[in-house]
């Protein structure tokens, strides 16, 4: 009778369980590094986005006037919100501020494979340090999260670049270059055809030959980074190259160097990045877009009226990360997990409820009949929820002080004394991803 | 520079950690009963709410027209959404369907203590069984969740009532009664003054004396429930009373009878309830409103175009539940938890990163310097994040193959061989609520 809204999704239990397992793996990796969970609103003032990106951004958002006449928008990303939160408490928060959160965001865009109007991201950010170790820690959390999901260096790679190298090189051309537009062009390099890409560079102010030369420079391999310093001859490029080299060196300490490849053609779409930027790609190319990305945004907090506060972060989105996990065969199996089904035969609700309660107190997932069903219907249901063991609580068995345990895989049945069950039968912690 | 929107909240790490601990306790209680997590959209068609409650409900919602001309609303509650989801897959879902989820909802209401425009709820629902055991299981999940939070029968009570008893009694009066309006009046009984309450009953169609008689009947104690059957003399009231008695008897099996008190003046505000309804109250009355509530809504799925599917559920909201936990002194302490801070002295980033990594692999929360700070500044930061142990990785110690462990509570320091640390030092699972 009612339809779901286009671009929005319902997650039923089997799929949801796998999604939660993946999200929990990413979040717990970040929590292990001391990133602290925060909670943020779904609505913000629309001008928070319009001020940064122009009024036209509002066409891509769910922006509207609320009943109190406020121009508001469903948050399309977290970064402006966390910037606002840092500014609001900048005096009392001890630095570095390390935050993590997972929640939905919303954009009014045309849905396609791996893109929805409502999409989930985990945001991981460090505020208050410009040290290359912070950039490396972000790359380490990203790398560890993917390893913890079962992915390896054969599955993914991080394309690492630096906004200030791009900006510094552009500055070196004898032309009036719109740096923001030129960097946006670089971000589109792999997404549009070659002619369109060069047109974008030229409309950003580069001549035909300058655009070609700039594009050549973007192919510089890591070993030749110092050539860029010589080419530009500016402190800005020298500092940017040294910074990028320091970040890459620090990733060695953090154990994630192997995932990182220099790729100056990686620029990231958002304007606020200032230093290191990176994107994670599927090594096989089967997932054709970047799986996720991140980078340094040292000017944003000041732009939000705060004290100068360097920042770096990344934000895996689960639409593309799911595609990578599925491609690599590590997406968690979408089956329900149930430890026990307590089956009632005759008027045994009270004993069955007690058995179920004792099993739950030992950490198990336990269902029992709440429908007044027959033996056969209960057994069928126990099978449908993938119960490992069925505890049959029957009137006759109870007269002998016993219950029957049925192993659902083998079908084997054993009688146990009710006084001795469940006993010390605690659940091994590894059996559930939440543990 | 930018303000948060009125009625919306930011949660910083200390408060968020406590909130997540409370939410996880409630959710894991439900998961123990076999309720399966689902994920649901933040936006639905506005008419899903308007059809049920009239166009005027939209004034209390964040309803707007999206860029594609759709009339949409930020979801004010979950029940219509789960009803839509059940209808969409009613053939393939095995019954009973048991779902749980926690997420924010939104209403454009005046904020007050314990009420926000963005608020979080856990929804716990069973679809596909009208057996009293299902109602009792919902009460059991509610009771166990509160016990697991550290609350006792001294702290809270469940006021249990039955919509069909109220409806059946109203039907028994020789008057043209608007049952929905009369039940709404009962729901307002404790919130408005006595005159206003009786005016509401009278405008629902009862005479002066009928209203007084009806209100008297609502005071019937549990032992005298059969008097209501005699008074009404209808099968409807007889069946409703028998059903409520069966639910209360089943709560005995489920171990939560002690929390339940009959209270026919409990009606719940939402129109869709059909059978058992209940509200949880602070026993001390300090939290003056209902902490949360729930009940049976057997007609909703059919009203959404599905096959007749009975349903029962409850939905604790964390604004009021927090008030109850705080009043009872069981709100989790709002302090950060950090197992280790790995302090770098001199050029020891690589060793420190390795130590930190090995500790994290053992399940610990570990931070290390990402700001290039001095010994003193690092120690101060370790203190600010409440680190239990500081591992001092110094150049000179390393020459001897050692690191220093500093217990932050006692200040005691010990040297350990780097080869033997962290060793088998795994974290006890009880130390973190997620485990």
C-alpha cells in the first residue's frame, strides 16, 4: 500500500546482521586507536553548506524550511558538523581530539550502483595536530579496518596524494589559474574522457601546453618527487613534498606502508582538503569508483570561526565498501544466528521460560514459542532461524526430571537432567562479532 | 559561527559512551530473546502518517516536498515503517517476526525536559502471533532490559491495561460514544485537570453520570476484574478480561510478574493499539511522565494493505530512560576508558607503533603520540584520556631492550623486557560493555 521512497533502503535481518558486523569491525578498529564515539544531529542549518560550497549545493541536498521558518538541510556529510562541534567546545577539549561515528547521510542525487540517497558512513577524524604521524594514523586505521574485514593488500590499495603539491605546481605556471577549479578537474580525470578533462583544466586558466605539462607532472613516480621541487622552485612545493614523504615514512612505522602508492592524479572532490589526500581502490578494478577516501583539512575549523586547528580524517561509506567485500568474498554470510530454541511440548511454558532465561543469562541467543504452536511447527521455525540446538521441554520428560537436547545439524538427541542444564554452559565469546 | 538547531543535540564522547552503553544493554537484551536488528529509512511518504492520523499530524512533523515533488516526512516513529516492511515481504518472512532497532526520530514539538525534536528510541516488536505469551515476552524484554541496566522493582513499575476492556466498557453505555476520543481522554487523565478530563469524556459522547461511572470502573482492582465482565455483560469484555488475565499469568512464567500492576487508566496516546497496553513509570514519581510504553496493535498491518497479522511491541526512548537511570543512580559513569597510552621519548615512533599495534591486537584501547609532543605533554594527555597504564618507550631503555610501564593510578613504574611485552596480556572481556 505504501512504497519506500526512491533511493532509500529497508534492511531486513539477514542483510542487516552482515552490515552491522562490517560496521562494527570498522568502528571497533577506530575505537582500538582511541577514537571516541560521538552523536550528531540529522539536521543542520542549510547555510552551513551553502556558505562553503555556494547556494547551488542545496539542489543536491534535502534542504527545506522547517515550521519555524528555519532553512535546514538533512546532513549530506559529517565534516561541517564535527567542525561546528569542535568550535563550540574548543577550549575544553583536550587535543588531539579523536572522534568516530557511524550514521546515515542524505543527498538528493540520482541513485546508481553503490550510490543511494540515504547512505551510511563511518567518520574517523583527528583534530589538533598537523604532525605527519596523524595522517599516518588515519591511513593505519583505514588499513587495519580493511584487514580486520578479511581483506588483504591483494584486494585494495590507497592512492595517496597531496593537495598542496597540486596547488604549488599550479601556482608555478605563468597563468591566472583557478586552483580550486583545476583541482576539481584532476578529481574528474578518471571519470570523464580525456578531451573533457583538458577542457576543464583550460577553463581553469591553463593553456593547452601548460595543461599537458601539468598532467605530465602528475605522473611523477614517488622516487622522483624531488624533481617536482626542482621544477617548481618554491618553498611551498618543497614543504608539501617533504610533508608527503614524512607521511609515507610514518606509514612504515604504522605497518600500512605496503597499501600506499603515490598517485598525484588523486585529488578528492571536496574543496576543503589542504594536505595529504587519499582514496582506497579495489586492486582488481572491478569496483570502478573509489571505495572511500580522506585527507587533511587544516583550514576548515578556522573557516567555521574557530582557532586554527589542523585536522585529518577519512570516511568509509558502506555502499562501496560492501561492493569491495563482496567482490573479495569476505562479505559476512547472511544467515541468522540462534544458539538455542526452547521447544514446549504440552503445558511447559513456565519451565521452558526458566530454561530460556538461564541460557540468556549465559550470553546465548534463545527463542521459545510465543505462538502456541505444535511440535512440528516449532521445529520448523527453529530451523528457519538457524537454531544450533533445540531444547525440547516435554511434560513426560519433565516427570523424569529431564529435557532433550537436539543438535540441529546432526539431528542427534540426548537427554539431560534439568537440574544440570544449562549448568556452566556459557557461550564462547568468539561466536558473536559483538563480543 | 554556526548554531545547532533548536531541539537537536550534539553528544560529545563522555556522554556518548554512557548513552551507547545504555542503548547496547537494551538492544542486547532484545537480541538475547532472538529479536533481529533491522535498518529503516529516515524519510517516508508523508501520507503514511496523514492517512492514519489526519492531515493535522503533519504540523507536528518535519514534513516537506522533496526536489522530485514527493511529500515526505522525517519519521516520527517506527511502527508505520515496520508495518510497511512486513507487508512488503509478508509471504517470505517466517512468523513470528521479531525485530529490534535503535535510531533517531523527529517531531516538531516544543522541547522540554526529557523531550527533544530529535530523539532516540529502541523499537522491539513481534508480528504474527496473538498468543498472550507474546505480550508477556515483550514485558519480559522490557523488564530484563531495565534489570540489566541495574534498575530493580523498587525503581520502576509497569502499568498494564487493555484497550479492548476500555472499548468494551464504553460500548456498554447507552450513548453514541466516540471510542477513540474517549480513550484519548483516558490517556490525558493524569496530564490534565479533572474538569478538563471529564469535559473530554463528555465531548466523546458520555453523559455527566456515565463519565463518572466509567471513571469509577477504571479504578477496578485486579482481583475484581470479573466484575467488569458482569457489568458489561458482553463477550467482548469477557474475552478482553480473559486475555489480560492470561497475559498477566504468562508474565509469571517469564519472571516479570512482580513489575506489573493493573491500571485501566493507562490507555496510551496512539490510536492503533487494540489489546494489552502498558507504560513504565518511575516508582518514586520523580520522573513524572511515562518512561516508555508499548502494546498490541493487531489491526495495523491489515490497515496497511497486508494480511491480518497481530503485533505487539514496545519502544523505550532514551530521553526519559536517561532521567530514570540518573534518578536511580545507575547511569553509567561518564569517563573515557583507555587501557594503554604508549609514550614516545626520542625517536621511537616505530617501536611505539609496534607495541601499540600488538596491544590493540589483544583487544585493548591504545593511544600513542601523533603530535610530536614532549614527555610531560604526553603524560598530561594520557591522564586526560584516563589511561590505565602508560608504556614509556624511551631510546635509552630500548638500548637495554626494555620499556617502562607506569600504573597511572598508583604512579608505580616497572621495567619489562620489550620481548616479553605485551605477551599474553589480553583484555578481560568484562572490561568493556561491548564484550
